[in-house]
C-alpha cells in the first residue's frame, strides 16, 4: 500500500471512507467529533440553510487510523505542511495528489464517498440506513447506489439459477 497506516494520506482516506464525508467535511474533523465510540459532526454542505447532523458509530478501522496518526494535539486531524487546517479546495487538491502518488489518478474525495455508499448498498444496507450514514435527504439521492447494487445481486441470482441447469 502506497500510503500506510499512520500517514496523513491514509488518515484522509479513512476519514472519507468511514464517515462518507465530503471534501469540505474531512478537513474539519477532529478529536472533538469522536466521543463514546461515535463520530458526530454537522455536514458543511448547506450547514447554514438546512443543517444535517451526522451521528454514526466509529468504525474500528477509522479508530485504528486515528490512533496511528500523530494528531493528538490538533483541533483537526488533517493539517497542511504549514500546520494549518486545510480549506475544502486545498484538501480536495491534496487528496487528488495523494491518489496520483498511489497510481490512482481516477480517484477523488467524492469518489470515495460514492464508493462507500455503493459498498453499503452491496452489503445489503437499506436506503434509509445509507441515508443515516451519508446524510442524504431523499430516497432519490440514494437510489442510484442501491439500484446498481440491486441490479448486481439480481444478476448474480439469475446466473446461479442458470448454472443449476
């Protein structure tokens, strides 16, 4: 793995993966958002018009990533090389750089959010369960993930029937 446990790029990936946060959420997260084995934060998108509060279990892999990173004295987990918190654009650009370093130039912060949402759907999470993790407000927003997962499971079931003939 290009970015091992304990590195800033790995922590960034794990924050995105295990919170489904957006590029504007991940650089705002810090120890104050992790309490009682839960991650609690207000999503940055529409926070002044229609705030969405996220309250999800702390995934063990994220807990391990946070523990391995040197972030104990910071209000935010992710800091620039100058010791300042990332802006949303700065984080998005830096994350893209880390993806390129890992020979994954097609990846992005938003792609991680989409991939985790799809993985939740493929694991059998209901649309409402996915909405509770991602903060989506309507079933239509989440439907694209569940529809693809449902199509895949249906295809698998159909092929298994064909194999029995």
